[in-house]
C-alpha cells in the first residue's frame, strides 16, 4: 500500500466506504469537539529529547498482563468490522498476530468470538457491554473465557449512546444478514433502523443496562476467571475506585469522542490518572493517536501501552488484513524513529522528562 501515514490511509478508506459506514466509523458526539481535541491535544505537547545516547539498536517490545508485545500498541475494540471488509474481525485478528500484538474484540463484533480466537495466534481480549439481561451477560463472559480470551475489558462510559448526529442523518443500521454474532443466541443480534434516530442508539437504550455502578464491577469480578480492565476512565478518583473494586487495569478513554462531547482529551487526563494508579494496575490509553510521537508522549506520561481504533478500520477498509498490518506497521516504524531521535533505546527509557513543561 502506498499510504505514507495514517491520515493518507484514512482518505483511502473514505473512498471505499459507504456514507453510512464512513459516518459511523469517523463520527463523534454532538459538535465533535472531543473528537477533534483528542487529536489536537498531542500537538500541544512538546518533546525535550536527549542526545548522545546509544540508540544503534532499539527494542520496542512491552509486556502487558504477562504477554510480550512486539510494540506497545494494541488493537482497540471497535464495532462491526464486516462493514469495512467481508473478512471482518478475522482479518483484524490475523493482522494483529502478524505484527505481534493483541486485539481487543468488541461485544459488537460481526464475527463470533470462537472464530476470531481461532484465527489469531496471539492473545485476544474481549470488550464487554453489560446487558439488562444479566443472565445473557454472564453467559457471554463464560463463553469468551471458554473460547480462549485472556482478559475482559469492561466499557463504563456508555450507559446510553452519545448523540452521534452523523448516524441520525444516515439512519445507521446493520444490513440484512449482518448482526452482533456473539449475542445471536440470546436474540440480541439485530441492529435495525430506528425512526429519527441511530439504530445503534435505539439498541443501547433498549438492551444495555444504564444502572451499571460500582457494585456491578464487584459482580463482574466475581464471575470472571479473566483479568478485568475498566475502560472509559478520565478521572483519578474513578481510577482509584476501579482498583479498589478489583480492576486489574485501567484504560484512559473517552470512547473516541463518541459519548460526552467537550469531555477532556485522553492525553490530558492521563497524567492525573497515572499519578493515582502508579504501579498498582496496568494503565493503557486510547484516543487520537495517529503518529509514533503520540505513542512516545503517552508512554512518557505514564501509559504502559496504547490502543488504536479508527486507524485499524481505515486499514481494514483499504486493504483487509494487509491494510490493518500496514496501519500498525506505520506506527511501529514511526515509533522506532521517534525513540531513536529522542534518545530512547527501549520502552523503559521513555520517561516523563521527555515532556517539555508548558510555556518553555
């Protein structure tokens, strides 16, 4: 593929996708202030690089929940991959394997978890939405563990779906023959059109549990044989409570700017959360990462690794498995160069003193 960076890959994907699918993947909530801020916030951070460091050899590997990754970038949970490419989540899982990282499979996957795990030769984590039907939710947890998933990622920032005006305009719904495969047996697979609304927003309002609270994290921890990470944290006090209720990891995330508009950018929220979490739990971040320098900044500010979502979908739309591999490889190449130029031979060398104080 000839896309020199993720922004070029995004343009290729836009040409391949229908207006409805493009709007769903790309869009954010309301005025999309947070969507833009997630990206712009990285540009406000300056790097204070080191010199005369031996960077003749670089090691980009990181260890996450006991597994070695070839680069500190995981595939974030994103929905409905078959809207981008017929091979869907299977292509994404194979691409993650090829570049040596972990994929987090969404509850809203258009491929069953067993097929995705079988296609991967590396760890698969599973992102969980909690349904009002707690029996179905518990059965899903048991199913993904039996399939071989290695961790459970609980999304906590979506008691209702954010108002995504692009989806309302296009009447977002899944086409006939496509559904949420992991919920098929429970009768919750269809995402149908809704009059005057996004079909997915109507699905959330009808089926997902808006009463989810801290006691439910205790419940989930009690039924999950897998480590549990909490995704959607932007406050230090919520990170602390997550750990107190048994979370093994925290994901600083604002749902890609798709939930509460004008909420804080994730890279801006990261330092306070990192100071609170310390070494007590795994700390990951998603939102707005498009360059290797973005990854460098996130690690310097306390993340152990990052996740990327939309760029994976751009790669999938542009070229299937090869496109996803290309997206991840672009970030690996850029991070490798950024580390060399910043005087960092290993991930452990990426420390807070690389970040220039504001105003200097």
